C-alpha cells in the first residue's frame, strides 16, 4: 500500500506541473516516512548505483543526436530516404517513417527525431496533399522508433536499473521496431489511397536512380554512423559506452568539415542541452535506485507478485494486465520515469511467470510507444504538434489510428510471441 501511495503521489505531482526530478524526490521522501527508513543511509546507495560506466553513454548519445540535428546529418539522411523510397504521396509518408527509424539508429531519442525529421518533412508532405494534423500524428508515432531501434536511451536505462546486458536489450527491440515501421508504412499507404486519391505522378525510374545515387553519395558519412555504432558493438570492437564516444567524435568532424553546417556555437549548445537532459535523468535515477532499495527491503516486489498470481491465475491474463498498466502509467509519465519506477518492480513478477528480463525489455519498450503518444501527458505527441504547428484536436484522431492498428498489435505480438524479441539476442550469443 505504501508503494502504491508513493507512485500515486508522483503521478499527481507531475500532473500538477511539478518538475519530474522533484516529484521523484517526493516519492522517495514519502517511502522513507511510510516505511520508517533512514533516507540518509540510502542516498549513498543511489549515488553508487549511478556511478556506472554504462551511463556515460547517455550524454554522448544525446549530444550525438543534437549534433545530427544541427550539423546537416539529419537533412542528408532524409534526402537519401526520400530518393530511395520515392517522392510519391505514399512514398513521402513512408520516407518519414523510415527516416525516423534511421535517425533512431543513431541518436536513440524520440524528441530529437521529432525536431529534426519534422522540421524537414512536414512542409513537403503538406505540398503533396497531406493534412498537417495527420502528418504530425505520423511524426509523433514514428519518432518513438528511436526508443526501439538501437542504440536506445530507454533500453540503456532499463539495462542499468534491472542489471541486464545493454547489448541484449538493444537487440530485443530491433524486431518490434522493424515490425512497427512496416505497419506504419502500410497504414500510411492505405490512408493515401482512401483519402488523397492515390499516388501522384511518380518519378521516372532513371531519374529516381540518379537521385538515389546522388543523395546516397552525400549521405554516406551520415549512414556510416549506425554502421559504426551497431557494427562495433556486435562485432566486439567496443562496448556501448565506447560506441557512444565514437559516435560523438565521428559526428563532430562530419558536421564541421564534411557538411559544413556545424560550428563551435552549435557544438557548445549541444553540450549544454545534453548536460541538462542528462542531469535530469541522473537525478531521477538516483531517487529511483533509492526507492527500489526501499521496495526490496520491504518485499514490495514479492507482495506484488503474490497479488497478481492470486488474482489472475493465467500468465496470459497477467501479461495483459501488465500491458494495460504500462500503457495507463505511460499516459501520465514520460518513458524515463516509467522505466525507472516500474522496471525493478515488474521484473520479479515476470520472472515468476517465466518471462525473461530481456523479453520484458521489449514489452515495456513497445508499451511506452503507446503511452508516450496518449493524452493527457503525451509529451512526444505534444512536441509533434508544436513542430507541425497544429492543435492536439487535429492530431489525436490520426494518432489513435496508428496506435490501434500498428503500435498496439506490435505490443501484443511482442508480449505473446517471445521469439520476436529473443531471436537476435540468442542468435548473437547474448542469452
């Protein structure tokens, strides 16, 4: 009951507009009072828990995302994807989806994808007949591919708080991410045929091949980033943290000397923004580790497991309830908060019903995709509205369309068909 009250307190404070960091501090304080725990002795636990080499990857990947946004890398990626997929009406929507996926394979964040891809693609898509509300919704949902396609900041946090392999968690969300990308592209094509009168005039094959070759040549330095990051990690060349450092070091000269759109002022801005973002995440993690320690001392995970097993006898029903709970919590909390609070509580429950922690990484990742685009909070969807310059009322309908027919099915398939998440980790020897 005390744990539930503390979580409710966090939710209420966040809904009242209290900054996330202070909401987490309040949760820890409430737990220490309810369970009569000396908070001063546990703060050292929180400090040493975040004293991790793995977490060094956070600011480096975040900075890489900001550098891509301002260094011309995102623009070249979008141009290449457009030429490759095609500039027809349906091709433009598919280009946005694929570009968000590729961007996610470099930056690991959804917000950077919204700002970068949205600012480049919304205007051209409107000229091809797309409604701004629909385009903003597609952008919001597609940008969450950055949480699934590695490297993912969300999966790094999950791996840290649950003591799992970062590389294995990265691999677990590739299958769901690709499946979500495919479904979004299919739904967009259906929408184009039904509401935009089909495709407009397509680019001749010869011209398209020339355009693909030209944009592909200019995009080679940008496309090398995911190759270096993922190839290096799974080729055993370097760790995820070292991959983040290599990505940052690589992105700077590419932006400065290859694309020549980056300058020292933009680099300084990226460092400041990354430091701010990382600082907030680290403080949240400190308090979440302290709360997790209190939960463990008071046997809260075991009590939660017993309640669920007594109430729902079937593992299928337990998984469904967990899915619904994750979505509901994700509607009022950001992905970092969901991972930090719920992962340590849920992993013991999943272990009791035979769900591997790496499999649960994919389950919680796909659940966050839905929650992050669902009101009342919907931080990513609100950001997409700002980029698209439209109101939430114009976006919520199309967003529900994508979530009901793409994101929700992907979550269910990921939950109930474990090979989608576990095939690659097992294939590459991480399980």
